[in-house]
C-alpha cells in the first residue's frame, strides 16, 4: 500500500513538472479575427501596390486620316422639309439665270430693232408730211412692220423679266438695277402710246391733227429709244 502511494505521488510530480515546462515555453500571439466585409469596407494598405485591369486598346480607324471636325460638333443632316426648300431654291436660281439671259439677248435685239424703226419712221414722216416729200408711201409698210415686230420683242423681253423668280429678295435702293427698271418702265409707256397713236394716224388721212400726231409719234419713238438705251447701259455697267 505504501509502495502504491509513493508510485502515484511520483507520477503526479512528473505530470506537474511537464505542465510547468510547457507553460514556460513562448506561445505565438493569437491572430485577430477578420472583421466582416459587410460591416466595414476593406481599405487597401497604402504600401500595398494597387493593381488595375488594363483596358484593351481600340484599333485605329481605317478612315481616320482625314476624318476630323474643326468645328467641334457635327451638324445634323437637314430634314425633308429643309431639303425640299433647298431644292426649290436651286431650281428658282437656275430658272432665273436662264430667263434673264434670254431677257438680255432679246433686250439688245429690241434696241437695234427700235433704232431701225425710228429711222424708217423718220423717212416716212418726211416723205408724207414735209414740203419736200412726195408722199410716195414707200416707207409706210416697212415702218408698220418694224413697229409691230419691235413692240412684240419689247413685250416678250418684259415678260421674261417679270416671270423670272427672285429667290434672293433685295431691299429697294437707288442703284443700277433700280435705274434699269425705271428706264424700262418709261420705255413701256412710250411703246403703249405708239401702239395707240399708230392706228389712229392710219385712219386719219386728210384730217388736220394727223400731221401733229405723226410728229408726236416720231418724238415718242425716239424717247422710247433713249429710255431703252439708258436702261441697257445701267444693266450692262
């Protein structure tokens, strides 16, 4: 019994010595618990390098050599209404140019025809209404035909000018265009007077006012030529 007690005391003493030796050994510091990512957002360490994902580089455009815009933003394409308006404007510009070219050509032809008409009319007047005239009537037919042709040319020339569209209206001001219009307006009045007086003289043979009307007819004819000349010079220069 005594031997058993001694053996048990020796075992207990050995276990206590081993426990004391194990307690005196240095223990590693406990690792702190990682906080939940849902509670506190993780902040990368300042010393730790931050790695970012590189974006893929887009290949250069094949048509980018001259594809640049100096104005910054690109202009929007015109809508259907604007396209229709621009097309109509372009048609009016072409039509006006064509009509005014014919107006100019016929205007010069009218001026030449009016000059010849005035000369033949002067010869007809001196042949019939002066003392030196023989009243042969040889110039009357030519003068009448030239008068009708010249008045027709003048009318067609004026209609071309009126019918020409004006896509770019301009304010009324004193310039060559206004002088041309005023001169041609006066020439129109002269032609209207000639058209009225001519038939009256033709049926007034033997009447006292026929000679005076013939002289007025001759003067108005030269007046029409003068106004047309001024209008033509204003148009050209």
